[in-house]
């Protein structure tokens, strides 16, 4: 029997509950630098050491945290459903919780790629990526991250996946960061859409939208339990 398709879009809120800092406080600064100054092609050109330091700190933190109840509950959904997670997060907490189909729209923190050939991507086995670390072609490695000002290469594939959703969930995101926020518009009008976030509210004229205000770690295990029943 074919499993029902659930597509889940996750954002920073779900990982914040594991203790991952978003590095985007109220004034959008990191060590007195605007986030765009350490996460853009211009930043990489002007000060690659600062950029490497920023991501090394984020990566070190990732090695120190664990998936939370929401990550684990979403993995449990695979017992009964065909589950595809599309995440804006660059951590690997979904995978570590047991989810098997995860698309990272904005890249992956535990990977590096060649500055000469974007198809050369490497797994990192430690939190440090240093100046002088090079690919097999002799070019410097950069974080495998989609930076501000860069295209989101998998957004079209993500949109196609959203069209197949029989149930859609949005978890831990403000739905104001595009193009990811626009993915919900590709979901069939008749498919139920759950929006879980402490600040969740109406999204335009989206139909069949079920808003649940609350933290993912509390709400998602209950919601998953209901869906598994």
C-alpha cells in the first residue's frame, strides 16, 4: 500500500530548541559584524579568515548539541508516511534523529566545497575549516553554504516536491525569508497545512491552514502522535 506523502519545511526555530544559536539576535550582529558581512560572497572575497571563523564557531557548536523531541518525532512519521523534509537549516539534526529524506536548501555546515569546482563537496570530520585547506584541484575550500546574494540551487526541485504533498507542515520559521517562504503556495489547495511556531499567523490566502502557536519540541510530538494514530 502506497504511503501518504508528507512534506515538511523547517526553519531556525526547530534547531534553536536544541541550543543552536541563530547568530541573529535583535540587532542582527555577530561580534559587531552584520551577518551579511560574514555570510556573503563579498565577505569571502574581502575577509575569508573572518568568514571561516564564523562558520567554525557555528560548526563547533553543532558538534556539541543533539536532536530534540521535534526532530525525533518527525523521524517517527516515516513508520507510516512517505516523509520529505525540506530545511532552511544547515545543521544535521534531522539526519541524526533518523529522518532519511532531507533536502538542505541553504547548504550543510558539516561540508566544504571547492572554490574552483562547486561539484567537489567534502564531508568534514571536525569543526575546523582553515585557510590553506584545499580541494584535490588545489583550490581553497569554502563552507558549503548558500550565502546572501547567491542563488538557492534546489529551490525548483523543492517546489516540485511541495506539489506532491498530501499533508504539509511548516515548523519553526517566520515565513518571511524567500524563496523558501513561497514554497507553501505550491501545495495543493485541498491538502491540510500545519503551521507550527510561537509566532505563527495567517499566511496570505493559503487555504486549509491550521495554525498552532507553540514551540516545536512541545507541539510536534503530539501532532505526530495524532497522525500516527
